[in-house]
C-alpha cells in the first residue's frame, strides 16, 4: 500500500497544490534493548536511506539516540544494521538507499553460552 503526502505551497494569500509525493515506508525490526526502548518489535518508517532512518528513529523515541550514537554523533560499533538480510557494511553503509517495503533489522551483538 502506498502512502501519499500532499504539500501546500503558500505565496501571499494563494495556495497551490503540489504533486503528491510517495512516501518510502520501510519496515524496521527492532531487537533487545532497541525493542525495550521503543516498546515495539516492528514499526514502519518513511526514510530515504539508513542514516535518515536512524535519525528519524532517534527523534521518535526518547532514549534511542543514546543507544545508537556515541558522544561524537557516530553510530556505535556494536549497533548492527541489516537491510533485507544484508549487513549495511556490505552495501553502502549508512548511505544505503532504502526502497518501499524494504526490511531493516537493528540489533546489538548477541552473545550467549
């Protein structure tokens, strides 16, 4: 299902309807402490690339920014991100473009015994 956003541009007292812009909704699967902070296993987010997605998630959920970013604003080393089952390191890292219906998984390292 495509979602559309209608934008109005104002000029003086005139309004103009601009063309509809399709939103690129991607499914985000969250694990472990990311899931705990958001209270969600999965959410749909409109994002152009992985970096945009992380910024939007961080602004949507209090406490998520501290889990994702270090003190320099860089994504923490332990944050693992996959797009459609492929780690972003094997793609274009944070600049990996997202397409409608992509599935992005975000999780910390898993260890066990």
